[in-house]
């Protein structure tokens, strides 16, 4: 009975935020939102961003903000599309994963050698990786033929999604690595004094983020039947929904495992994006609404964190 009660409570909090947002837009636009097809479309499009959020969950938990993973995904997709023309679907997979491995290792090594804010250096990575993608693409159209898009369609996209989710769930809940990331994010000095290697833990977190972003690149390219190189900071728009998903997951993790919390957060942002489009709101105002929504969530997270800290202080 206790397990059923706990499951019901977790399910309630998992559905709470996306459910409220969905109901809000459903009341305004019932002909659009109260549809099985709309629900399925939101869930399907959320899968790709969720995989990005899952991959970044360890690095963000450890306090690393890395915007460059989006540029990695785009470059991997470009390489994958080029290889797919001679190798088929295996070429798409090899191109995306190999790119993720290379840049994951490079960034992990640089992280241990360069003592600069992760957010600052990730902007530099965006420019560098984005320009490489433009050079590699050249004048070639990055389009996949329909027979190459199987990994972005049902059932393969769901299989990839659930396998990635299972891996992250195990790492987050049972692995020593996940505990080390949480320790670094909580208090780096205490974690270091406890024998946790900051460089190794952060390096592995960065590498895992790159790997999962590479996988999401395969899904995104197959789902959209192509890609295009993005220079400068243009690719950063890919990573923001995943980050917001992580923040919502962190807000819910007292009641829901962060693996499911991130999926809940990403679905919330997907519902919000679809709702704003259905209302015909200009893109500038959509960004404002999304930013305001994130600000409210961050305030809630901060207040919740302070209350928990005060509660622990009183108990001590």
C-alpha cells in the first residue's frame, strides 16, 4: 500500500506542471489541445530535447553550464548526414556519435587544464564548433531521404528514448558517479575534502553530456529529415528548453526522480511553445513569455532551496 501511495504521489507531481499548462491552453483552444494527436505530437517532440536534458543533468548538477553541446549536436548531425550518403543509416549514427566522442574528450581535457568559468568557455566553444560545422557542410544540402529517417520515427525513436532514460535513471539513482556530481554541486570544497576528484567527475559529466547530445542529434536529424550548420551563438536555442527542463526536474526532485522530472519539464516547455503558437503570439513575445516562465520557476526553486536549508539548520 505504501508503494502504491508513493507511486501515486510521484505521478501527481510528474503531471502537475505540464498538466496545468496544458489545461490552461486547452480551455482557450480546445479544438487544438483536446486531441490525442496533439498529445502524441507533444510527447514525440519532447523526446529529443529530453535526451539532451538527461545528458546535461550530471554536468548541471555539478555546477557546469555548457551551451556548446548544441553546436556539437549540429556538427555531429552534419557529419552524420554526409556519411549517410555512402553508408546509409550507420553513417548517420557513426558521424554523430564519433563527433560526440571527439569533442567530449577534448572538452573534458580542457576543463581540467583551463580554470575558467564553464559558461564563459562554452560560448567560445560555440563559435569554434559552429564555424567547423559551416566549413564541413560547405554548399552541400543537409537533407535525408525518407528511407534514412527511421530512427526519428516510431517505434525506433521511442526505443532510443527509453533506453537512454533507463541508463540515466540507473546512473542518477544508483551510481557513485551520480552521488559525486550531487556532492560537487552541493559544496565543492567539502566534496574535495572527502576525496572526490573534481576534474575527473566534471570531465566524465561533460563526456556523458556530449554522448547523449550526439544521440539526440541522430533523433533530431531523422525526425526533421535533415539539418543545417549554425554559426556563432545561433545553436544555443537548442539547449535552452533542455536547461529549463532540468530546472523543473530539480524543482520536482523531492517528489519525482530527476530523470522523470526533466521529461516533465521538457513537456511543459513544449506545451507552452505550442500554446503560444496556437494563440498567434509574435516570436518576440513568445521569448518574453518563456523567459518570464523560467524566471518564476527559478524564483520558486531558490525559495524552496532556502526553506530546505533553513529547515536543516533548525534541525541541526
